[in-house]
C-alpha cells in the first residue's frame, strides 16, 4: 500500500486502522473498544486494555531474538565517552534499577522526578519507572532550585533520581546543591533521592535520604 492509501484508511476507519497497528505490540489484556467516544470530546483509546511500555520497549525484543542487537548508543563528545547497550544489557540494567526504586518504596501510580543530565542512566531511570507502573516527570538537569521546588510540589514525588553533576561545554554544573536547596524550599519532601555519582564531581550525601546509584 502507498502512504496515501494508508493515511486515507487511518482517516476513514480510525478504529480498524489503529486496532491493526496495536496488534503489532504485546498486551497483557486486550481492549474492550479501540476508540471510546461515549464522552465526547473526551476520547479514550484502547479502553480496558493493559500493557507495559517497558516490556514492549525491551523484553519483547530480547524474547524475539534481538537480545544482542544495539538498543541504546551513548556517544558523548563532551566527555569523549561511547557505550552501547544491547537489548539484553539494557533490560537487565533497567530491571536492576526498577528493583532499586521498589526498595525505596516506589509502587504503581507513584511519581518519580528524573533530574538528570543526558546520560544513559536517565533513560534507564525512565524505563524503570514504566516497568513498575510508576509515573516519571523529567525536569531539565541544571534547573534552578526554585523552579525545581515548584515541580516537586506539583508532582509530589516519592523518589527523585539525579546525578552529581552535568557538563555544559567545559563547565561542570553540580546538581546536588541545587537539588538539596529545592527540597528545602519545597513543601512536599520526597522520601529518598537516588544519586548517580559522576567522576567530574562527587555529591555530598545525606544519611537516611540519599541513596548512591552504585
């Protein structure tokens, strides 16, 4: 089929079209209805269905023969670092970090703020939240404390995931002092923070609250 034909079908028969597309991924529970339009203009897709986005992003590929294919390629000209994760390696790293979050009390429906630089651990943290059914909120790394405090009070996270620092050009920006001040300013206090220590800066840890990623 041509692009025009596919597009035309998606417009003329959205339920049939998207039902066919959805069949290409794995569902724990199938939908009762592809498009629930009973409360227009509040539409709901795949009403009644259940899936796990982390399973679909990682496990299903491992199980279907792509375990050794590249899933994530990290190439940083800033730190001159290159690292490739295969699907099986990334699945295992995500599953392990999901266990870390679970040990800090994170369960389905809880919120987790990810305040990280652009490193593989940021993607691992997001996928780990999805694995548990938790909701992650990404806050741009290096955000000022006041702005981060506002997001803490909005999301009310049980746990925050961060790193000791970010790097912009040749400048090292320490995240932990910004994170500590944000928690001090916020009304809501997360139970724990998980901190990934980068070699460019070591974050001071608060006993009882801060957990070292390693």
